[in-house]
C-alpha cells in the first residue's frame, strides 16, 4: 500500500510543478467603466510570480510605465500608484516570470467616462 502511495505521489508531482499562476482579479475590474481615473491599479494572481513590466496605455496614445518599486521578488498580490491620464479607454499590460521561470503576460482594460 505504501508503494502505491509513493508511486501516485511521484506520478502527480510533475503536474503540480508545471502549474502556472493565472490572473485572479484586477483593480479596476477588467471591463469596468469608472467615473474617474483610478489612483492605483492592482493585480492578484492564483500563485506567486515576479513581475518584470507593467504598462498602462490610454486611447489617446499616451503610455505610462508603472514603477515596480519594492516588488523585486515573487508575490501573488501587487498594487501600484498610477497617474491619471483622463477620460478614455485604458489597457494595462503586465509581464512576469512564474516560479518555474515560465514567461507570462496578460492585459486587462477599463474605461473612464
């Protein structure tokens, strides 16, 4: 019986090791329509990762690189101050590395009326 348990544990280990973090929640929420520009943006992931870049693009063409500040290691939750760019559509793009070194990226959007 203990050999069966050991075999199952070893067989399932690669599945756990290859799981990648996914975006769980953003602030503002993806697709949100706001009355005023947010003072900060937030990214919450299902597992820890190291962010390497975060940029906010406005529909007027302006781009703002977000300062990663003190986030040097692996985290699951990130909050960054953001300079408002006025009414319009925003796209936030993030890039990072999973704990296994896998490159990851994603985007979310929101609108300010």
